[in-house]
């Protein structure tokens, strides 16, 4: 991000220019939602069943924030000559494009309009977009072909970041994000509609949709590969080459970031995007975006605005969390000691957002990873993930390169957290985040550099009861209590000779026995196990049934 080095005279000149020259895009704030055709008593008219189920599960009431923006108000703004961009029901307004100052003046005269705010100015472009994208993929020293990308068997180049979180054991237990809907807000997903890394998601119908909040429509695959890399870290799936942290999840991709500029309208885009993700029933959102300074320095955030309630995007993020969404956001890349600004950007300052810093594979904080605390002295980041010199995909098929940034640690954490949501579907997002903080290697002494440290997802899973999926395994193998830190009992729902095998979190068989109806031997063995996640597999009458055991 830019440093605050402009001279007072320059600021004065810019202030005068900003007052005289209307930027092309505006936020129009409405006063109310009066005379809307929608009602909180008929939420199925504006929320999907998944969204309603999430609210019911977490006992969240439908309120006025859920009511869409009054369409009559939007039509009146359009009647003044403005092009409608994106409405926001949570903020109760709409972004518009208006070239002529007379159009802005006409909008201000509408009796239900309380404010019109300029939020776009491309006259002062930043030389470097402050998102810390991965290294240029055209540079050969950072490029590796898929044929040489096998680094650690099944996970390939993605092994390090998953192993660091003890995430392989979570996958081995059957939690790979299946059934969880992940929304991604980013700057574009170039090539992701064609490259083989996402073939499984596309072919299995797990890419549910796309939306472009920058230019309108659904085209998100033609600009910026930043989102492509982010999605790959979560949902990429090529066995023995590159497997993400939630390879079997569902996805909806939103382009909210305009990579060619830095303007406040991108915060409004983000809020509109997250509103859509909420309404379709997303469970968790990754946002590898951070807003501090803008092309027009008069719009820059200040540190005292990093209080969890001031920035537009932060306010939107807090509302999203209040709807039962789990929002995961990168801390930012301003943490270098040489920077005047070292703190997180918005919306990473939000109290209920899960803010992620970056470490290397050695667990040492990356020097660029933004620090806390927030202005109101809350600890940020929350936890850390691998974001330094991590392998990411490019927009060209079968190619990967090393990159660095909290943009990458955030999706690594997001995907693994989605796996916990699959394991604990009845747990509220805040409960899940709390157990992840508790599992961190800095949990006894959290600070503003590491937060609560690197989470251990097996420990986090152990801290909360795990709901067994209701399937054939739950009927034919019952292990209780589960999780357990003491005596363990096993009931088999079938009679006759059975072969029982136990596998540890590395997939290694640690026990193998043929039994009739006496379970005492297997119970005794399970009781002796060390803490961790195990898979118990039973073969009987040509049936192969597996279930998990969480041993505290």
C-alpha cells in the first residue's frame, strides 16, 4: 500500500479537485425500506432454503436487514439518468455510475435519499496494486510443470500447508468439505473454467455459480489469476499433484475486486457479493482482500478506523457474521518493520471475522504478515497459516509456482475450517473459531504478531463433540463415547466373523484382527491408542464399512 507521504499542499489541491470533479461511481444511501413488497414473514421470497436452514439451525431471526432494497427507490435513481450497479440490502442503498454532475444533483433531490458519496476516482492510479499477488508466472524460475510436481504422494505440492495444520488426519477421517458451500470473493479467476485442477469441481457440479460485481454479469474467468490461486488452495484436486484443503466442497465465485484500481466502491462490491452468498446459503467465505489506501488519498483509512465497526466492508462483514456465516479474511501484507503502516486492513479488523496471518513451512511468521492489535486493542490476527513461499496454481493448465502473501494463508485456513464445519454441522461459527484458537501453538500467550498461532485441526476437532454422519456405518459400527479419553466400547450391528482394521492419521494400519462377537479385545486396543483421529474399518459378508474414532 502507499505510504502517507503526500505534502500538505498536494492534499489541499486534491481536496479542491475532488470537490469540483465528480467521480464516475457513487454510493446512494436510502433512508428506509418503506412500502417494500417483501416481508420478514415471507423470507422464502428472498432467501434460499439453505439460507433459511442456516438461520434456523443457529436460531437467527429474520430481520429488516434481510429485506431487499426497495425496487421503487432503485427505479427512481435510474430515472435520474444513473446506471444501476449493485444494490446492498444490509447497507440499504445502491452503487451507481453517473457521468454528469446533473445526474448526481437529481439523485440528491429524491426525498428518500439521505446521502450520495463519491466512491471511485481513477485519476490517481497506484503504481502497485496492494494485494501482493503471487510471483509472475511468466518467470521460469517460479514455474514447475505438473509432470515434476509430485512432492508428497496424494497431496503433491499442496502437502506442506495441509500437514502443518494436522489436516491430513481430518481428511482421513472423511472430512474433506463435502456438503459445505464456500463462497470466494476475489479479483478474478482467470483460466479456472478450463484448467484441470478444477475439473472435478466442474464435472461433479460443485461449482454452483459465478457473479461479477465489478462489471456485471457472470464472467469471472477472464481477468486476474489471483482468485484462481486462492480457489486452488481450497478446492484444487489432482491426486498425486495438488489437492486443496477442502477438495470436495461446493463453490460460488464472486469477483468484487477491480484489480486495475483501488477505490472504496470495491468495499461496496464486496458487501453486495457477500449478501448474495448469504442468500444462496453459503456456509463459509474466503476473502483474500485488504483495504487501507485508495487511488484518491482522501478516501484512505486511518488506524483509528480499524476498530471493527467503521469501514464499509467491515460493517458488512460483521452483518454477514450475524447471519451465521463464517468469514475468513487475510490479515494483509503490511507487517514489515520498514512500513509506516503495519496493521491489518479492513475487513480483517472486524471482531467476528477470522483473520489469518502468514507463516513459512517452518512456522515462523512471514515478515510481511500484517499485525495487530486493532485500534480498540483486540488481538489480530486470529491464527496463522502457510502463506510464505507456498505453491499456487496459475491460469495455465498443469503449471504451478511459488508465491507469498496472506492471500494464500487465508484460503488454506478457510478450506480446513470448512472440513470442521462438515464434521460439526451444528456448531456455530464462533464456536469453531474458538476451538481453533484454543488449538493454536500460541494459545497460552497470544500476541499481535502470531495471534493464537498455527491451529491444530485434530486438537480443534477433539475440543468439540463430533456428530457421526447418519449412514450405514453408524448402524453397523458404534464406538462410544466418541470422542473418548477413557474407556471405549464397540458394538457391531452384524453377527458372524468380521475382520477389523484400525488406521492412524497417516493412513498406516496399526491393528488387524479377525473376531466373532467378542469385542473386548478391540475395545482394549482402542483404549490404548494415543490422541488423534483413527479410522476403524470392518469387513463382513462382502461389506466394507468404516467409521472414525476421535481419541483425546
